[in-house]
């Protein structure tokens, strides 16, 4: 009997050592990824100064950036939990990173997911923003340079052991986009603005709709464990019954034609709703041009 207990103890001790070793490895590997430096030199782009271009930049920045960085772009608490740590979306105004960011720094952060210290930005959707054209990138930078300073200071990201393990095992999806982007790829182009499927496709790409609604847009799931399933946006879902006017109204009000309120924590309707009518019409036109698909089975 004593011999049996001895072997049970050895097995349990071995499992504990293996678990601790695995946790140490995963934690160290994640920290190494966070600390890696990327020597990326974006190509110089034209930064316009005319009021029309700056207004176009404001249109895109408001729709794409305010959800995380706040309505005044002064930054927000992205998430703060005892289990995972503290991740803040930084202050983009001259009261924050806008004070020191050069034009290339803005491009490096937005389209490459790399901060001023050359390290990868955590939960920065550069894999979507890489599709911004040079023209639109220039307009966005032009607008960011006009922002009034907001005085707000946010602590640097601090992740826990548990968070690092989850990052390393892929539980949160691709949270370090700098690792997966082709930094040497040629710049993408944007179609002419208008209520067309081509322009709608462009907005869907840079807007990251596939993160929650799936690669085919027929339903998906954000990597956030708390996120609800993203519905089917193809003609196989409910959008055809909304109609174009219903779609636009939903993006403006957060309430569907059936009276269902969208969860603003996971569906950024407020920022999407700042797009102008022709842009929302373009998105709807593109979605309705997709093949009619059955809603994805997310239980697999």
C-alpha cells in the first residue's frame, strides 16, 4: 500500500512540474513576442492640408477609431481585470502619442500594428487597417494632426500570467497583428467613393467586419469569450428583410427593424453609424451582392 501511495505521489508531483514548466514556457514565449522589435520603414505618403481632405480623414477616423480610443480620441480603458491585467487604448491627441508621432509613426501604427518603440501593438486591428489606401491614410493622418490636446494619461499595458498563457495558446485570436502582416506588400488602393458594392467591400475590409461575422460574413464569433455570435450578413440572413433604409436606421439607432437592440459592447454601431448615407448604402449594397449562404454552424 505504501508503495502505491509513493507512486501516486510521484505521478502527481510529475504532473505539477510539467504544468508549471508549461506555464513558464508559455508565459516567457508571450513576453518575448510582446518585446520583439520590428524595424519597419513605411513608404512616405502625401499628407494633405486642404479642408476637404481633413474632413474625409475625420470621417474615417471617427468611424474606425473612436470605439476603442474614445469619442475625443483621448484614450479609454480597453479592459482592466484582476485576471488578465490592464490594457488601455492610448490617447491619440497631442496630449498623448500625437505629441511625438511623426507621419511615418502614424502609418507604422495604423497599417503595420507597430508602436513608436518598434514593439507590436496589442489588440490593434492593423490586419484590417492595412487595406487603407495611401490617399485615405494621408487624410486620416492629416486629421489626427489637427486634434486638440486631451490631457489624459494611461498606464502602459500590463498582462498577467494567465493572460500571457491565453495569448500564447491563441485563445484571443490574432492579437499581435504585426506578426502576420506582410510589411513589404505594396499599398492597397481604394475604389472611387460611391454607393457601390466595390466601395462597400473596401469599407467592410478596413472595418474588420469579418472578425465577428466570419470570413464569409455568414456568421462568426469574436475571439473574446464573452462576445455573442456575429449574425449572418449575407442574403441568407435577415438583412434583406431590413432593406437599405432599415440597415441605415439600425446603424444610426442601434435598434433593428424587429425592435432588437444591438449590443454596443461588441457591435460598434455608434461609430459605424457616423458614416455618411452613401457609405452605409455602399456597405449594404456589397452585403446584398454576396452569395446567399446558410448561417455558419458555430458549434463545431
